[in-house]
């Protein structure tokens, strides 16, 4: 029996957080294995008790001598995004990944381990804010950053800037809203903008201090699942059945276009949200604004810590950008059916 198992993980930090569930499942089924992780975001695996050691991609001194030569080491370097069940969207990515490496999945959740200093840390800049209302942590725009995407708004995963402002306008009387973003992301009024570049665990630790959370399909929704924090998550071109978690309240678009475009190969849409691929001509096709807002005006399903407040019932459409210019595991979703409207 081999002593070591090597996991070679590439991609974004959200995918890395999700991968901790795969590693946890493998460790449960192979308790005597020493797991070595080589990845792009090693901080995700620091203090993770399922692994023996973690390396950053490209910084692996003596790795071949220590773990490969003369040893019967298992190596998992396959790409789960290229597996049939992921391409056909038949299974959650965690299940696909476990199937790919031949390990049984028993419902393990992602893990984000922190030491005592990390768990108690909050940026002094945010700690100095006088709290006058419950805090809403808001990430309407995600993505890999300005060096890796052409536009500051990705239609495939972000909330449209106009809709993000509309949501803030509906919630600002009930919450102090912290807008977590990169410096190049669109600006939103009546929020506390937080664009500082800090260690990722310090950033995710904001989840401990937030009363409620509203995210898109980006790293924060994975981190929230890893830390047991319920969130409202908005989906457009990706699916909660594949990337999401049933602990969250997931809202899919009222109208979906699953066929892809002329450029689609193994997946329907590019994560970066190429402008010419967008199939929508009205933001009301993309977002259930009232459902999203109402999910945050009702008490949290986890712990009804705040008093219930009045909930809007009458739908209020958002004017489209074009018109303005002229004048999971199981998944808890909104009311929308899968497929077209």
C-alpha cells in the first residue's frame, strides 16, 4: 500500500475551497494515507488536519525525491471540469471529483481551517466602523481580477450593476452594507466599499462578523459553506446544482438559456462572461429581485436573531440597461423552474 497521495489542484480559490470536501472524503476512506496537496492557493489548506503537507504550485523543493522516486505514490492530477458528469451537469462538482478519483462521497462539506489568530482577526479599518444596523456582507461582482478578465462586469456570474444598486436601495434602511470588491469593480452608492487586498482568510473572516450575506457564484459562497454561514446566492450562467450548497438560499434567473452559443465547446458559457455570449436582452430575465430582497428581509433560517420585518409582495421590475440608455448536494433555489421560463 502506498504511503502518500498527491492532489494537484489548479484553478480559482473557490474551486480550492470546494476541493477540501473531496480531500475530506478521500481521507475518511483512506485514514492511513498521508495527503500532499500541491495547489495555486495553499492558504486554503493551511491548518487542515486532513493533509500531511501543502505546497504552492511551482514551489516544490525536493518533491520528486521525497514523494515520487522509488515510492508507490498515488497522484490525482485529473481535471474534474472535463469529466462527463460535470459537462452534462448531472452531478455536483464534489460528487464528480470523488467519482473521478474513485473515492466514496459521504456528504462531506468544504472546510476552511483557521488558527486562533486568524479566527479572531478583523481589519482595524472595519472594526472602527460604528455599527448602527445589522451588517450585510455583499459581493455582487466576483471573478479573478482585472489582470484576468477584460471587463469589470461579467454577465455570466455577476449581478448587473444597475440591479446591484436597486437591491442596495431596497435594503439600505435595514442593513449597513459592506460591498466587498476589487478596485476596478463598478461603484455602488450607500455602501461601505471594501476593496483592500488582504490575505484571503482575513477576507473570509468577515463572514463571522456579518449578520447576513448576499453573494454571487464566487469564492465567498464557497467560504460561507465551509464556515457554516448561510447566504443568499444569486446565479446567472452557472448552476447551484453543480457549484452550490443547500444551506444557502439560491436564486436562479427567471429565464435560462442552456443551449450556449456558437463558441460553446464542452460548457455552455465562459466563466469570464464574454460580452458577445450574453443571451439576455433585459435584466428582468436574469434576476428575481423581489425574491432576493425578501430572503434578506425575512429572518435567517439558521438563527432568527433579528426581528422580522415587512416583506414586499408586489413585484417591481427593474428598467433594463438598454431602455435606460434610450431615455447542489441538494439545492434550495428560488421559485424558478430549471430551463426556460
